C-alpha cells in the first residue's frame, strides 16, 4: 500500500482543521517527533483531553491550518507524508 492509503482523513470541512488517523506501523511518538523536527506541527487529540476518552482512538491527529496559505498547506502535507514514509520499515 502507498503511504497515502495508510492515512485516513476522518473529518474535513470543519473549519480550519482536519482530523486524520494514521495506520502506519510506527510508534505514535515517532510520527509526532518526526513531523515536528521537519517543521510540521501536529497534535494528537488525546493530548488535548483533560481525561482519557475510550471513544476516541489514541492515534487521532488534528491538523490546524487557519493561518496558512494554500501553498503552505500543500507543502506541509507533502513534508508530512515524505517524513512518515521515511519511517516505514
């Protein structure tokens, strides 16, 4: 499978955020750290919760792009996919 097939877009059209769920066989912390080290700021929804919610999968990521241009969004998405692809075994 291609990496793009391993990232599910769960919610779009909800303002300036997109919720994705990666199904990449790499530990969650490595995905987050690799993104941040390459200038793409992402956050797991679970980190924003005051208490754990068993109805929310732990690997849901929220991408916010309210202050970014279309070009910056496209560039960031490309970087994110490239970085995550480089982590695959």
